[in-house]
């Protein structure tokens, strides 16, 4: 059975040094608009199928939510769809925002 792994902020940065990483944010549209991890894309029920069709199943995907709880279910779902390198960001966007405000963007 396909599954995901937990990853820390330091782990994400290290992974980004090694290979391309797609960061997906599953928070609500307003929260995403206010601030999100640089280059993250918002993922929801409306665009999940298009994302899966376009995503390289071998490329690393990091799932981000508010605090690292909801991202676990979303990461498990993505892994079950055939993505092979899926991670749930421990602490979610709130921890990222506090630790790396320079790596956040708006809009």
C-alpha cells in the first residue's frame, strides 16, 4: 500500500537542494491568498484531478495545511493515487510562516 512520509521544514529545504519539489497547499482560498510558501500551488477538490493528470508521479510532493494535521489525509490520498514521493509538512504553514517568513509570498 502506498503511503506518505512526514517531513520537517529543514527536510523540505534539504529535499529542494536535491531535486524538484512540488508544494501543494490545501488551506482555504482566503488563507492561501493572504500568504503561502513560495511557489506553492493551492489544491482542492476542484483541481485535484487536473493536478494528478499533470503531476510527474516520481516528483516529490509536499502537502501543507494549517498545522500539519489535515495534510496527512491529503498526502495519503495522493500516495494512493500513485504518487511515489509524498510528504506531509510537520507543523504546517503556521510553523513555516514563523520559521521562514522570507520564504512566504502573498497573492
